C-alpha cells in the first residue's frame, strides 16, 4: 500500500480505530484476569500487526531449539484457512502428518512438515487444544503459534515479533492502520524481536523507549525446493530471470529476498494472505513468465504446500528459509525456560483448570 492509499485509509477510518481500541481496552480489562492456566508452561510467539513478521519460521526455529535440548514440545495453532470438523484436529502426532494442507491450513502443515517429531494441533479454542495436547501427548511445554491476541489462555512467556523495517507500521490499529492492538499493549510481552530478511536494515529507534528485552531475527534462505522435494542451492538464482508469486501479508519482503539472492524478477504476482492459486491461474502465470524469458517461478514454502497437484510438471521452486535469532536471544530464552521449569509443580497444579468462559 503506497503513502497516498495509507493516508486515505487513515482519514476514512480513524474514528473506527479509536472506537475499536476503546472497546478492546474494556474487553481486556474483563478478560485478562479470567484467563485459564494449563498444567504445563505455555510459550507464545505472536505479533501486533497483520502478518509479515515471520511467525512461522520463528515457531519452527524455537520449537527445534527446545527439541534439541530434550524438551518435549507440542504446538497449538489456530489453523487459519483450514477446514476441520469438531473442536480441534491433530495435524501431526509426532510421527505422521494426518491432515492435508486444505484441512489444517497452510502454515500448520508447513510447521508439521518441518518438525516431524513434534505433535501439532489446530483449533479455534486453544484452551481445548492445549488440554487435548496434554492429555494425548504429555508435553513438557506448549508452543502457541500466533497467540498474542488469544486472550483466553494464560501464557508463561510472550515473545512478540515486529517488522524490522517498520515496527509499528504507522502506529494505528485496525481499520485505519495495520495493527491488531495499540502499541501500548506491548507491555504484556516479555520480549520483542525485530525481524527482517538477510541484509535488511533494521529500524531500532521506534522500539528503544519500550522497556523490554529486544532482539533480532533474520530470515535466511537455505535452498530452493521443488514439489517433489528435490533441492538446489539458493545461489542458483544469481543472475537468472524468474517470476514469483506469493500469498503473504508483506509480499515485498519475499520479493526483496529473491532480489538480494541475485534473481532478476520479471513477473510478480501478489495473492491475498493465505490465498491459494488455482490450476488455471498457475498455468497462465507460467505462460506469462515463460514469455518474459524466465527459467522458473519461485514461491514461498507455505504457497508450495497448497499448489494444485496437477501442476507438478511446471518449474516451480519454493524458497526455503529459516529464522536465525541473535545469540543473546537464545541465552535469554534458555534462562527464562530454566526458571519456568524450576517452578514447583504443585503450584501450577493448583492454578490449572477452571471453567471455560
């Protein structure tokens, strides 16, 4: 969205944003004291903006960090864009993936693919999915994906990701701006992580006044993978003409990553966040891309998992990325988790349970 469009949006909707923020304050004053606590620690990875901060690779990276340290983890996700019946569904039982991307949603499916040893459940009510995960898989820790705005569940640690290029994205909540919550609500977080692509300049100045630990996370390309799982080095992009498409909150970040890897982007197609592309759209896009002298089309990993099966003959590669946190972040996280695990189990057991309101 360009500057003029943002100004028009602000002028048109600022009264509604003020009303939204006031209503949210009243709701949280009632809701937060009534949050339910589960019997194991809950770590939340979230943000205050509408996408574009790298939550999915962050969840994968943090979950893998815990697994490597012998901590038994289960992941809870809303399953945005998925279609399940009942209160919840198990995407992965830690041995097999049990749902399709259409059922689970693209991001949970991608997380399950990346962490085959970690159980993952989806459902609207994370109190229910959390208890189901505890009963079935007996984790030592629950990781809450995109849960900063899930106010019904008590967390032991809230890690909030911010877009490193523009942490507050204009500063206005919905609908005038792009924030799910006012900036002042960051006081509920335990740490802030500014995220960006490799080589991107981080804008630290806006967050300096916030009295929370601050870290950085960098999305780094690892390779390119096709629909059959074959991979080539990301350096293959250097100097090559390609087209790209993506369904992201901030597609420009993905496109900039390709440019930084040396790709020459001849065709760019931006879908809605989580939007799937049809067979007809994909084949027409390849015809346009081929006519522009391109060798391949590049998409994101979460776009790849929902591509039509009858298009696997096309030269499409997903840019595989991982989130690389700075070393102080891991030291801080390990210290905080050590403190959580030292808590007496009896204290947590007394607080656990309660009626769902």
